[in-house]
């Protein structure tokens, strides 16, 4: 307890799934948390669960103006900003030749441009605070190709690349920037993508993983906490995989 005492964090996509777990865990560890999402009612509910440590702000991560307002909201309510978790994202299933340009750009704008805008908006406040941390959410799809996820995979590769550049640029300002790269996680987004890819509800592709199951959002939140806390004080520009062993190698041949 208390690993984030005195810190202020902004968590995007905080209304449900990984983001909601991260917001709750950060508050449990002493942080004051701005829960940001386009889902207003669930987002307000998560923030309310945090009591005085939580506030909700509506944020479309593709909007420059929205980002400026969210950072200013954090400063007005909590006085400073020390941590950003770029968790908001969307999934997308479909082979390349059947993916429309509109769908491709939708995924890129949210998953990739949203992360860029978030870092750009939050960094000046972190510099003013004397430093901070950024945790960007990528995926195992940011490290390997996964058939049927062309737009999503492109966006997550870009998140990892931007994180590495940001770590190089921001280290002298005492800002650490890292990536969490989950495999399959039991969230509404994962379920929606499985539906788009026509994976039967009774099928469990994660059963063949070394750990034999899908990940839990609470497990990814613990990794985000590690990267935000002083436990990772010498870690920046790194990709941290939590995938149940998916990328370890071939299970069958």
C-alpha cells in the first residue's frame, strides 16, 4: 500500500476493463486519479468508487482540444500531474483485403494518434512537476503479426516505436516512458474482437498457452502499477509482456 502516495494519475479508457482496474489499484496505492473515457456513466461510476481520490472527465483521445481540457482538469482538481496511463483503445478484426480504409483510420486514430496526443498534452505538466511516468498500452500484436488484425497490429507496433522515442527524449526531464504489452485479456474489447473474427463463444484459444488461460485485467493493472511506481525507477523505453507465455515459442508443431 502507498506506492503512489502524493501522485496524480490520468488513466484513459478508465470506465471499464483494464483502465477501471488500473484506476482502482492506483487509488488503493495512494494516488489521486482522473478517470478519462468517452463512456460517461460507467466512467463516473468508477470515479465515484474512488471517493475524494477520483474525478471523471469526458475524453475522446483523438481530440487535441479534449486532451488539453483533460490535463487542465487534472491540474485544477489535484494541482499537478505525475502519471499518464494511455490505456484507451479499440480492437479490430478482419483480413487486410476486407478492411475498409475508414476502419483502418478509426483504429489508427484511437490506438496510435491517441497515445501521441496524450503524451504531447501531458508532458509539459510533468516537466512542471519535476518528472513523471507514462505507461502506454500496446499488445503482443505490437511485437508479432497476428493474422486477421492488420489495423490493430499496425497501431500497436506504432505505440511501441513511439514509446522508445519518447523515452529517449524525455529521460533528461526525469520522465520514464514504458509499454505494457498484454496478450489476450478478459475484457469487453477482447470479447468484441473475438466476435468480429468469428471465434465461437465456446472456443478458448488461450487454453493452449503455457499458463492455459486468458489474462485478467487486474494482472495488467499490477504491471502498470509497477511501471508507475518507484519499484521501476531504472526502467524506461522498455516493453513488458504479460501474455501467459504466448510469445515464448511454439506449443504444438
